[in-house]
C-alpha cells in the first residue's frame, strides 16, 4: 500500500484542507511555496496516464474548491502533476501539487540549456 493510500486510510496523519467522498487535499510536508497542497483521489490510481475521464471530471471542481479554500483562486496558482521517473513522480499515486500564495517563478528550467536534453 502506498503512502497516500495510508493517508486516506488514516494510518498516517495529514494536515487536511478539504475532503470529499472521492478526494482528499492536504498540506505538503515539504512546501515549495507559501501554499502547497497535495490533492489526491481516494482510490489508488498510479498516475495521470491511468486516470479515467470520470475521475478527472469529478476532481476538477474539487481542486477548484481547494483553491478557493486556500484563498488563491483569484491571485493565481500553479497546478502540477508529475508522471513517471523522468517527470519527477516520487509517489506512485496520482496527485496534484497546488502551489500559490506568492508570485511563483519557473526556477527548475531557468538555467537549463535545451541542448542538454537532445
């Protein structure tokens, strides 16, 4: 069982922001912005590559509600999901990072040379 499934099952504590029958949003333990929330489906889905349209249809308004709850729906926020090893996915359970609360920079590629990726 993955760490996010354990959080859903209340085997590991979290700092929740919003919860529904299908989804859970909680504060990231290692925040990269003043607001850094993880949003997950309660059922185990390995990544965006495996998620159904039905889940995404329900998850979209839930994520929008999280943004409202955190007070970033008007100021702006970044929504990220990592897919697979090259995409930086560390936990094999679909999750979105909702980042906001400040003017966010695009730092991880700021000094990258595109030739390094060819």
